[in-house]
C-alpha cells in the first residue's frame, strides 16, 4: 500500500491542470516504472501520462519507447473501432432503432484532446428500453455474442456483446487487434440500483443531436447533457466502488478548459435543475481536489451548495477512491447514504454493502486470476475450484472491511452532527 501510494503521489502532480510538475517522476527508481506503467494501463492514464511528459526529460528511454508504441497501437485501435461502429450503425439503422453513442469517442473534444489519446475497449450505445432487444438481435445477426456470467449483477446495460475472433491476451492493453465489445444501455441512470434519481434525465433524449467526428457522424447527447451524464457516470462508479480516476481526470479537463465558457454554464443552469446539478457537483469537487483544475463561478457555487452530509464526506474521505485502487474500502457507502432520503433505502444500501447478497455465477469474468503475478502458481485450474476460491476471497474481503467501514461511518456521522450544530449556532448569532 505504501509503495503504491508513493507511485500515485509521483503521478498525480504531473496530471495537475494548474502548474503540473513532471519533475515529480524523477523521484522514481528505474525498478518503479514497470509497476507504474501497469497501474496506468489499468487506470486508463498511460496516454495522458505520455501526452503530458513526452516533451519533458523525465522518462527513461525504454519508457518513452513503450508509450510511443502504445500511442501508435491506440491510433490503429481507434480506426478499428470506427469501422466496427460504422457497421453496427448501418445495421441499427436498417432495423430502425434510434440510439445514442455515449462515452468512448463521444467524449471528444471536451474531455480528451484527441480520440486517439483515449483508451477505449468497447462501444457504448444507449437506446430506449422499448427497442433494446431489437438492437440486440441486430448485433447478434452480425456475429456478436453475449458475455455470460454477469447477468445477475446490477448494471445499466445488457450483457456485453463481443465477436469471437480467436484473439488472445498478449499483455498489450492497447492491442489494435483486440475486438471491441458493445454494451447496449437501457438507462442513463439506474434508479432501481441507486435508490435515488436526479430529476430531468428524461429530457436528455429529446435534446439529442447528430455529432460529426473526422469522416463519420453519430447521434449523441447534447453537449450540456453529455457533461451531466459524464458527471453522473463518475458518481455511479464512485458509489459502486469502481475505479474513477480516469473519469474524474476527463471531467477535470472539461471543467478547466471551459471555465471561462459563460454561454455553456448559463445554458447548463437553465436546462439542468437543482437536483441534477447537485448530483453532478460531487464529481466537480473531486476533479478540483485531485487535479487542481479551474472551475467556473457557476460550478464553484454548485460545489459550495452541496448538502452538508455530502460536504462532510468529501472533506473527510475525498482521497478514499484513490486509496481504494490499492486496498479496497467501502467508504463510498456513507456518501451513498448521504444522498438518500428514505431510512429504508439507507438500511438496504448499508446492508448490501456490508453483506452483499448477489454473487456471479460459475465462470463469470473476474474469477480467473491466473494473470495476477504471485498468485499464478497457486491458483487452481478447474472452473469450480476457481469459483470456490473466488467466493472464499470475497467472504474474507467483506469480513476484513466490516470494522473499518463502520468506524468510517461513525467518524462521518459525528462530523456531520458537529457541522450541523455549528451551522445552527451561526444562524442564532
């Protein structure tokens, strides 16, 4: 944990939007670089790292060569994704399915300076639930097949679809031959899972538009709504304990480069109501804390107006998602509870976080850890043995995190109560 935190401490100063410090990487030993690059691959930050320091004299020659190779591979991969998208777009058009492209290359230009500098492993499509099975059938006709094993886990999309091409993992996260998967989303926010929903999301679909990128076009969210969706997607991953570092980095880039864009922020305030902007603002606060980005006056005001329980969580635990990349924690459950109104919902979220009731089926992705370094020689090959080992590891994890999670909750609850008393005292005076 200490070693990984040190690597992250060297990486984050380079990615700051105000006064980035590439020289922080000089503290790394030659032996640290393989681990840092592996982490950046997993966190989708290798290409931003390359972009930010390729002109600085802080990279060993072999590291520079490796990242240049990654950039070239990712450019080829983007061309393959464009071809795959063009094929599926024609197929969806033929069966008269209306849809939107979300995430991926739809994040250009605001969140990344070039779509070739964004790591993309799948194509995300949103279509209303009334036509999503028709869209799935159309993709099945193209040879896509669903990934099995994750059907029972809470998601906002159908099981991912991918073509069986015979491709095998060769250690290159940017392999241009890696077939892209397709995820068909039936909602932009899963209220059933989150137990709350920002108001106004139903207006995103009518405001959709046609976007143009290089030599192709695609239907997409209005830029203001894409901004809101990106913030909510980061919040969703934050609440579920997923890695959010690259999502917050992209959000920070948008906030920083558009801080003086008055027209955008006026329209944002006009079309996104208070409930929606408040949910989005959690991502804005993390973007500023982690990446020192500039914020517009409108965004600053929204961050200041976050509910006190949410502000207290951010004051105490804004670094916990970063720490969770190296040592899992469940601190996000208290943020989730801070966003809920119903006591019943709060109890249900806490109960599920402490003792989850859903488990993936045998053979689901994530149960085979044969690529995970030192475990490789000890991990059983039989799929049912792997499953038993997986279940045992999850039980051990939940038992290990129980007491720390409750202690973090007590700390957050006490801070919220003290803050509330201080506010009441100020009001009286």
